[in-house]
């Protein structure tokens, strides 16, 4: 009992001093909302970068022309952005339907909980924008370089640096290990680009 009284007195005299884990600062952080934002932003940009760079490198493995490489990348940007937007819209609509049905059963329709549900249009726009930002990086890197070997090297270098940046941002905002996150993102992206380039080289070698 004396120990508890002493502890309470010390806490009262030092209100600014709190133990790690007792502070409300961590609990005030909406980690669920942050995870959703990261999924739409960082992962969307990562998808745009990897898919577009892989597509451009695959086409360049068969045809060295800069125009073919850039046009294929731009087509990949448009197709990917539309696909991401539609997929996110359908996904969020399905989520809203389930949560609204639950609110109906609980008799809470029209309240704050319903207004707090995510917007399908905003989610679709965010996913399309994030994908487009990532896809623009290899396009801009390749669009101004005529030489084939240098163009491929620049695309790979820019993609690698951007992947490392995406991994770093995701790790910092999500409070995850930075080195592990960066390595995972970079290795995965380079593997996708390497596999695409290597398999498409087979078409060129076989004359198909």
C-alpha cells in the first residue's frame, strides 16, 4: 500500500514524466488509416513503376527502337491506371456494402459511422494517381535517351533508386525496419524486370 501511495505521489509531482508505452501519443496514431493510405499510395506507385519498367524493358529486349519502348510504357501507364482505379472502386464499394448492411442491422444508418466510410471515387482516383506517378518515372528516364544500352541502364538505375525510395517511405511511415523494407522492394522489382527482359530476349533469339 505504501509503495502504491509513493508511486502516485511521484506521478502527481511529475506529470510530464511518463513511462514508455503509457503515453497516449502512440494510441493517437491511426495505424489502420495509415496502412490504408500506404497501400493506396506507396504500393500503387510501386506497382506502376515495376509494371511499366518491366513492360518497357521487355519490349526493348525485342525491339531496340526508343519509340516502341516509350509507346509501350505509355500504354502500360494508361492500362494500369485504369485497372487500378476500377479494381479499387469495386473493392471499396463491396466493403461499403458490407459495412452499411451491418449498420442497417445495428440501426445506425445515417450517423457518423456511415459518413466515415471510405469513398469509392476518392479511393479509385488515389490508386490511379499513385500508379501513374510511379509509371512516369521510367517513361521520363527513357524518353530522352537515344542509345539503346544507355537507355536500358538508365531505366534500371532510375527504377532501382525509386524502389529504394518507396521502400524507405513505406518503412518510415509504417514504423517498419528500413533496411529490410528497402531490400524487399528493390529485389522484388529488379526480379520482375529481369524475368521480363530475359524471357522476351528468347523471342528475339528465336526470331519469333
